[in-house]
C-alpha cells in the first residue's frame, strides 16, 4: 500500500508554504502533503479538462476591462457622463463578478426590477442588461473562477491523485458560494475533515464550520490528524476566554493570567515600538522569532512602520503579501511616469528623483551621474511649468545664457560652474525629450499585445534593474496584458491605464525571500491558518479597524437579500431595517433567527454579512495565538493631536476578559502604556527612545549628556526651548560670539563692501529677513506657475527699464519735453513690447487671451504714466537715469556714476558706506534737482512719517548721494512715485541734514553689528521665507514672550523714527 496523500485546504498562501516546512522541522518527514487554497485545488483538478476546450485564461483585470467596455458601448444611467469611468468600471466589475459567483441568473434581476419602486427600477433593469451581456461574454469563452470551479466539480471523480487522499481543512475559511459547492462535492467523494477550533456561539451561525457540519465535513482534533506534530499545548485561560466568549455578552469572573496584554501608545510609531519591545522580551525568554506573528488589520498604515523598525534593529522578518503592488517602488515609478503626461515640471521631477532611472543608458556613461537637485533648481529658475515646447525653449535659453556668461566671466572657477550648469540643462532637456517620446507612444488605440510590448519596453527603458522585490511582478503583469486581447481586440490608452491601476491595487507585493527564521508580518488574511506562540495585533482604534463598510452602489443590501437562495430568490426587496452597522456584542437571538448557515453562505453578501465576516476574521486572528496575545491601539492622532478611542473590537476583547462591560475609566485602567521614566536602558528599541527615556529620568543633566554626543539632538532641543524663552537667542535671531573676521564683515560699518540702501530697508521691515536674504544669501525656491501675466517683480523691473529707455531716447534725441501724442504713445508701447518679448522668451505665455488682457492693463499703466509726464513737463525735465554709486559701472552708459560709495558720518568717528542706484534725476527750470524713486506697488494710505521707521531709506540716501554726485546743484524735491495710482509721496530733502536721520542709521547699523535680527510678524504677508520661520500667528505668540528682552526692545524702537 502506497503513501496516502494528505491534501491541506488552507486559507492563505503563507499557510501553504509554512505548514509543510513546520511539519518537516518538528518530526520525521511526512511525504505526500499537498497544501492548496480552495481555488488552487480546483484549478489543479480542472486544468486537464479545460485545456481541451480552448478556453482563454482569465487574469486579474479581465472583469474590470469587460465592465469598462460594456459601459462604453452604450449609455448607461448607472454612470453620469461627467464621472471618470475607471473607478466606476472597477466597482461594477466587483458587482457583476459577485453575481456570477453567487449563481444569480439575469432573469432574477429582471424580476427584482419589476417589483422594485420606480426610483430603483431603471437602475436594476440596466444592471440586469449589463449582467446579461457580461455572462454572454464570459461563459464558454473564458476559464474564469466560476467556470474553473464548475469544471472541477465535474472532474473530481476523475482526479486519480485524489483517490486515496485525506483532505484536511486547516482553519476557518471564508469561501464564495461556488467554492462552497466545490468543497461540498469534494466531501461527497473523499473524506474531508475540519480541524476543530473553539468559537463563540454568536460567531458559530453563518460560519464555515456551521456550513461544513451540514455538508458532511466532520470536525477533528488536530492531535488525531497528520498535523498532530503541530498541535499546541492547552492555551491559557485568558486566551480560552477570548476564543469562546468574544463578541458575546460578557460574563464570569475576570481572567488576569498575563497571557493577554492590552497596550496603547501616543501614536502609530510609538505603538509599533511598544510591540517590538514586547517581541524582544519574548525572544529573551526563549521564543524563536519564527514563532511570533505581527498581524496587521491595517497593513497600509502599519506595514512600513513595522518593517522599517525591524530592519533598523536587524531583526529577521518576513512581510507576507499584504500591501497592494502599487506600494512597491517599481509599480509606483511606472504610475509616476504615466502622471508625467503633459510634462508638468513637478510631475517630471518627482518621477526622475523617485524612480530608479538608468541614466547611463539614457545619457551615456560620461553623463551617467545626473545632478538631480541641480535639475530641480534649473527647471525652477527657468520658470518651466509644463509642455515639451516650454522645456525646450526654457532650457535652451538657460544653457545659452550660462554659456554666454561663462565666456564673459573673468573668474575661471565661476566660468567652469556656469559651463557645468549649461551642460546639466542640456542633459535634463535630453531626458525630458526622451520622456516625451515615450509618453507619445503611450497614446491612441492599439491591440493588447502591442500595448504589452510597448509597456515592456517602457519599463525596461525607464525602470532600471534594481533589488526592488516588486520588479519581476510588475514585468510579469505587463506581459500578461497581451492576454486581454480575448476580451477586447483593441483598447484605448485610457483603458490600458485603468486596467493597470486596478491590477496594481488588486495584486499584492511578493514576499521577500528569507534564508532563516524570522518574525512573520502580514495582513489578517495573509497569514491565516498559521499559529504562533506570540501574536501582536496593532491598530485597533476607532475608525481604523474595523472601518466603515459601505454598501454596493449598484445592488443595495435589501436587493441582495431579495436575491437569496432557493426557488424564491425573486422576491421584492425588503424594507430596510433600522439597524446600526456595528455593535459591541452579538445579540444572539436576533442574529440567529432565520440565519441558517446554508442560507447565509449561499446569499449575495450584504453589509451586515461583511461585518460578520470581519468579526470572524478578527476572532481567527486571536485564535492564532497559543501562548501570548498583545492587542494595541494609538491613543492620539499624530497629525492633529486629537485623542482617539479604542475600537469596539478592542473593547469587546477587554470586556470578555473582565467578565463585564467596562466603562471608559475602567478601559483606561486596563490598558498599559510604556512609561519612559521606568524603562530600562536595555529595553529601548532604538537610540531615540533610549535618549528620551534618559531625559525623562535625568532632566537637564541627561539632556547635556546626550547633547555631548549628538549635535543634532543638542540643536533641536535647545532650539525648542529657546524659541519659547523670554530672551532672544541664536535660535530665533540673535547672532553673537562670531570670529573677529566674520563679525567685521557682518557690521555694516566695517564690512569690506558697502551696504545697499535696499538691504537696510529690508532690515527695518524684518531683521530676520535681512539675516536670511542679505547675510546668508538665501533665495526662495518657488514652484513655477503658468504665466498669465507679469508678476509684481517682473512688472516693476519692466516698468523701470521701459521708462528709462524711453526717456533716455528722448533726451539723447533732443525731443524733450515729453508729449502725450500718438507717435509718442506708439514708441513707448513698442519699447515695452520689445523688452517683454525678451523677458518671456524662455517662458512664453500659453493662455494668450488672459495674457493679452493682463498686458493691456500694463500698457494702460504706461500710457497713464506718459500722460502724467506730459502734464508736468513744464515743471521739470528728465536728466539722468539709473545713476549708480558705490559699484562698478554697468555697461556702456554716459550717465553720471561714482565708483566710490556714499559715506555718511554717524558721529564718534563712525562712517557708513552705502551703494545704490537712483532711478531718475530731473532738473527744474531754475537748475535745481528733483529725485524720483519709482514704485509699482500700492501707495500707502499715509506717508507714515519721513523715514517710516527705516522702511523707506532709499530716498533719503539717494538725496545724499545726489549731493555727492552734483555738489554744485541743490536737491529741491524728492518723492516716491507710485505709478499704479499716480500718487507721489513727497520727501523733504532737508530732513537728511538733521540728527534724527543719523541716529536712525546709527541705531540700525549698531543693531546689525550686535547680531540683533528680530523676527517681525507684521512683515510675513509678502515674505518669501514663511516656510523657514513658521506661520505668522506662531511668531506673534513667541514675540509676546520676548517683548521684554533688551535687544527686542532696541529693534522695535526703530519704528519710532517717523
């Protein structure tokens, strides 16, 4: 007699892999063990028969593609025309597949529609029509799961390898109706046993075990099966209580044997650290890592937190397939590539910086190391928003400008850097052009095999070979797309992209190979069927698990119930029951009435059925623990700080252990949270936790000890304390203790370079702005936006340039005074057009209509300025423009200029050297001079005094500079010329001779020299550095703490200079 084969029906792939391995490790080898999931066993039985029928393979994505095609072929009231089709098609595919798996006939939907209220009738009729066409497309053409299971039922008797087999169902399954039919057929032909497991009475009804008992599947203790070597010893009393009383009204004495621990922590990351700490404790008492399981009800939130921490601690582990394939780097890179359509700058740079792009293949070995950070800066500086033509124009213009600048640059190192920047711009353009060519190939319509070939080439070209474990799975999926030709010969790109997104969401990330034993990590269903000595389940928080279960939008719960089993499955939809979705305990009487396991398993599942299934899956996860169980939840939202409550599942477990319902206070008392003050150093899971525990216990002395070995920690801690202290510190604007040479350069009076008038005005507006911009030389990295018009800075620069060019041209031609006539207007606008064309050459406007509207507004500004100039032509005549002092002469110009800075005596031998450039100097008929400083912003409602607290220092400094340049001519007038509103703000030139002006400059330069750079929240609205400083309300609050500091008082007193 040969070896009797043993077929194991398991609920997960992990169980199929691990159970034979555990059997081999715990005793003499057991030959002839064949683990299968239900559908896998059916496939093994049916495939020989299906091969001769010529049926096409049914892969993931077939149903979504078919649903999308059905929606596209004719209008459907189920979908509004303005709604995206891909997500609707995916939801419809789930409904149609569920109907087919439940064995519902299209005629049943027709009858249901005929009895439905008017508002539901058309929806059900249209669903019936789509379902009928869905069946016609699938039946007899594809080996879909229903066809496969039906064929397996028919061929079970011919499966010779199963003749003497013993079938063991390892754990509770959650099969579909057709899968149940297959198991029932198997039980009629072969001995099938279900390994006995404890379960509460409320979960017994509608469970798989209940169904199995009614279909000839006997329960057997694991000790009386071939899996006897894997039998666990009797579980502790607390685990037994949860296995038998979970979700039941609690009763009995409290069980506190320490086998179950209820844990909380401040947030998800702290929660994971608490669980890993307990895992390490269990390892210290001798539990092997491979006999521990971290079961994740919310894998997308917790899988990365868990695996990252385990990797940092060098703890061996295996993440079983739990995350969608889209979470892998290769799949996400491909999706990011698709998002680059239109070549939006942000999308392109996100793809290039995230994806493992093989730049050596794209650019050649000599340029294989791209400067991605510089590419980002170049594309920002070039003002690129999107579109291939914009990339070309902007990058070619940038490269040409850098090469021209390098040729004119006398410094060899600077010239080399500019040439390197030009080369990087050209390399970036080459990559973007290749990307545009790739995306152009992913458009239009083509046969599925052609799409498969194109995508394979795109994947190989852009997603380089790396060690990402999802790469092979993605490549295989792209190759499988060719098989979709059996559903639709040709497809548009939008359909292809929708299918890929659906597959990436449905397929799971493959498990990484592990050469030795490690902690098992996975979702609830990923490790079902495996027992562990220690199990930890995190994330049991209200609103997290279980989440809200939403009904099917195409087939409502009452309609699903009306499609129940048996001949009478065409009844009218029942009146909706006023039933909450989730309660703490099962109302056994209510749940069991009319809830035969056979009926419930055969019906179309409703939201309540899915809730019951969720309860059974959670109970199954608890049953996987044989010695110790840890349940946890995060008590606070890490993003908002809002307090969170444990979920009802967590509360049900706590109440079952206590033997009575627990109040909120009792629940809090039953939960353990690790206290850093009492945490031993060896129990800290990482350095950050160890250091925090030291600080809690040791206070400031511990802080200093940790800071001695960690400059980052020292800076972070001191910054947090200093910013809320009552004194100005070097974390919020005080700069002191500098080397003598640095201090000399910081002091405007001793700096080797003269200070500019505009930088002093910056200091008056905000000391911290001066520090960032004029001392450190920082610039804001703005995201380019679509050019709709000139931004305020461009408008100001362009106005200055056009006004200067126009007036200089008139002066040099002897055509002054200015006249407001048609030739003058046309010439002014011509100059403006020439200069704006040069300005936007690298970033031409795309929305021409909006651009023309904005441009006409600027032209109107110029014409109004010209009209005002003509009206005042008799009062003064333009004489000089852009008159510089304290800097080298810019270009070939005949304007007056002084390379020497303006020197202002501040008293006590102190001298302030200032550089600048005067916009315009006019002459009056009496020979006196008039100064103008153009402003294109909004004019102030009042003059704010002469100096405006130092915020308007340019005009008084320009008065002194003009006196230096023209010592024989008096400055009679000066004003700020706000050209937008046509309002001049006058300034009395005589005020600069007073002592107040010199005191203002002395106080300001003295504060700068002393390193007093106070943050001024009132200037935040138009500042580019708010991301560096923080939100304005936070700065205002901090400033209130520091108003008593002498340096803050000193800075704020500058406002008193009016």
